[in-house]
C-alpha cells in the first residue's frame, strides 16, 4: 500500500455548508496505522451540519481497490471505494449509510 503515503499529513478542506466568505474551518488528517497496511483518516468541520468523522482505509484484494469504512459523531457509518490515480482521488459510496441520507 505504498500509494497511501501521498495522503499522510493534514489537509485543509472546503465545504458548501455556509455562504461564500463564511466557510467554516475544515481539515482532514491521514496517518498510517502501525504496520503501514491501513490508513486512519479523521475529519473536523467547524459547523453543526458537518459531523466529525473517522475512517479506516485498506486494500481489498477481492475488489482490487481501497475501501474506506467511516463512522461519524452522530453514530452514522458508511463504506466507500477509494482510488488514487494520475493525481486524482475518488470516493464512491458502495454501502448506504445507516439512515442519514448524506454522502
């Protein structure tokens, strides 16, 4: 999972939760889990509509893709397929959240 190293660190994010010029502070942090087989990702968004989240990311041999399993401060959870190729990071929800209705 050598591709994961490009993510390690703190990233600033933008969000559409507020009008232009009033964007809340938002960041995501990636760190390698011991053994470097998995990444842990944490989100923080300074806005009531943006719950804090944590995710575990790992390689799925059967699907030949990364999977991201996330959980948020409201008790919601979901599963995404994740790819990184040619400088583009993509996430695609493959398992619905447990009732929250957001992606």
